[in-house]
């Protein structure tokens, strides 16, 4: 069992699921555990607690041959599989020992998508109905599985996700010939419909079973294909709008298999690019931006030295400065250094009186960035000099500044040949401050 667990947890590490649960479920007499919406995740909850999920595959054997996947059928790697009984028992043992507070379950394709989904349903049914486990469960839906099976799976899980993996049909055709855009989007559409139906049922019937109460999410691999940030962000925006996704996760491609269509094995994962996409995703969801405002065909990729919001502000100087005491909430959100909470505080605080720069600092505004784009009482910060060089350096973080090549300085030495050659010969007069040698620049 330990050998199986080592293989299947190692194979699951490429699935991204760092998210709060978004699901509340209280414990009941005779049941085991509960789910709290404030933060089942891989790192820290909203209340500061560190929480973990058992992140495991049902099997790393797969009938598909996706070029980017470490578990593809043509890759020579150790294989293992857990039966539904083994998985359910393992989850409960980990939970009783307080190792985990929930389960993240995915799987390679065993025999067919339907058979794989049936095995996952059997495992979750044991957890929910036999062991009475009421903790958080995130399950990956298998593209191509029957709608009836996906519906049963959604009634047992808190969150469902369908990995879109690659951002274009062209990339899927090259690297994942067994998958298609339609086979991935179809279960997404089904999950959205079932969630909407379930909301109506809950209004009519108080004890109606809940279908994926924490919603659905997806994952895209970044850097395995030549798709631009603009294409990825446009797709992300469309998924939020059309399928009502809670999150789109971006996973920087880590070369694990050698393939002519993929980056070389010694290529570093594009972590900075992944970070920029997450920042842009935040702007789409909470700041009112649209994909075409941040990027376009002429500039299809994000600036590595500036975050997307600062980059937009620099390129749209005509929108600024913004008067803090009069600007609407939506306009405040577009100012670098002003976040959602600080914008809400500004709107609330200015009802009681006018705000100045000292007050903004107390409200949590990052003045190092915001000072170039705002005015208080019609005036900019006293003594502020807005030069292009000063502006860009102020908008960059310490890490971003470190990526710029620093100027090369050379310490002077008495033993350098250049300076030795300039010294006066033995017995010659040493030049003074008013001598012709110094005035002519011959003395370094």
C-alpha cells in the first residue's frame, strides 16, 4: 500500500488544486468530519490554519497518450492503482490521524472514461454513505464519460473540475490526439446546468441533495505550446462567462518527458509567466478588467518586469490622475497600489471628510505605486517628481528590479597596469593639483 501511495501521490502533483473549498457542511451525529468554506486548500486557510488534502490518483495507468503527461501510456514509469475500498479506507485512516481534512481525487483513464468514473463513484459512495464522511472532496471529472455518471459523481463531491489542459484545439491535436475541445467543454456545460438545476431544487425542497456546491474549476498548462498570454486570457474570460467557473488554474509546464514538440528537459518552468497570468486572472474576476484591455494582438504577452495592472496604467496615462475624493469605486480599482479592500475603505472613509495622502497610507494604499496616479484635493504629492525612469522603478517590486542587469562597477586598484603606466618615472616630479599633467587629463 505504501508503494502504491508513493507512486500515485507523486503522479498527482501536476494537478493544480490550491483553492478554498467554498462549501459548508456541518457534522452530524454518527458522521465523520465537516467542510468549511473559509479554506480547504494546500497552504493556509482564511483564519490562518494550515490545511491539507490527500491529493492522489486512483490510477496512473492511462489508455491515452498525451505527449505532455508523465502518465501517458507510452511512458516507461511504474504503474499502480487503488481499488475503491482501498481509497476509501486510506482516506479515513489519514483523516482519523488528522493528516488531512479532505480529498482531491483524479485518475488516469482505466479501460474507458465510463469505467474510470464508475470506480471513482464507488470510492466516493463508500466515503459518503458507508463511512459517513462529510469532509471536503474535490474530484476531477473525466471528459467523455456518460452524463448520468457525471451527474452521480457531482452529487457525491463538493467541487468538480474538468481540465482543459491546452488553450487551443491546434495544441490538443498535436499533443493530445485522444482529446478534443468538444469532449472537454461538454462535461463543463453539463456541470453548469446541473448546478443551476440544483439551485432551483434547493429553493423548492429544503433537503434536496446538493450538486457540486463549491462549483467547478479547470486547469491550463502554460509553456508547453506557443500559445500567447492573450489567447490564454481570452479563453479564461470566456470560460468564466459561459460556464460560470469558480477558478481557472494555470500550471507552468515542467518538462518530464522528452518529445520533439515539447520544450527540452533542461527548460525551466515559466513560473513568472504563470504568476502574471494569475495576476491578470485576479483583475478579470475582482477589478472589472477585460482581456482585450490588458493584451491584444499587437502586444500578446505580459511584461515580465511589471504586473498587468501597472503595465495597463503606464500605457493609459490619459486615464490619470484620479481624484481620490471624487472618483467612483470602479475607477479607484484601476489605480496601481489600490486593491479591493483599500478602495472600499476609501469610499467609506470619504463620507466623513476629505482624504489626504497620510490618510490613504493608513487605509492600506501602497503610496509607492499609487502616488503617480492620484491627486488629493486636486493636488499631487508634494515634491513628487514624475520621470519615466522614476515611475518604472517605483512600480517594480524588489524581485522585478533584481531581474534588471545591474551596472558593472570596478574597484580601483594601485596594482592595475593602466594606473601603473600613468605613474611618474623614478626621480620625476610628482604632478600637483595645478600642474599641466592634471589639467590635461593625463593623470587618471
